[in-house]
């Protein structure tokens, strides 16, 4: 298991944060450790052998949110 932080594109309010959290909670074997609305980041714990950024964005596909690596933000 690793912990990795991602930037959340388009997360602007508490309702946005709740929607992101709700969608990602549906991803098996993914744990949300911290969601920071002020910095628009989310800290996730997951197994990189079975999950990736692509999986997280797939869970958010029907929203206007997406995750990106902070280094590419």
C-alpha cells in the first residue's frame, strides 16, 4: 500500500468535496485519508499493483472533477 496526494481539478466548495469523496469511496481497496478543500488536494492510500490514477478518474467520469498528480498541476 502507498499513500499518494493528488490535486482535484474543479473542486471549489464543500458540496464538490462531498461528491468527490462519495464517488471515490465506491472504489474497492481505496482509502481516502484526507480531503483538503482549501488546497484542492486529496490523500489516498491504495495498492499501486491494482489501482491507478486512471481508476480514480474513471470513478469520477460522470462528474466535472478529475485527479492529477500535483507535480503536473
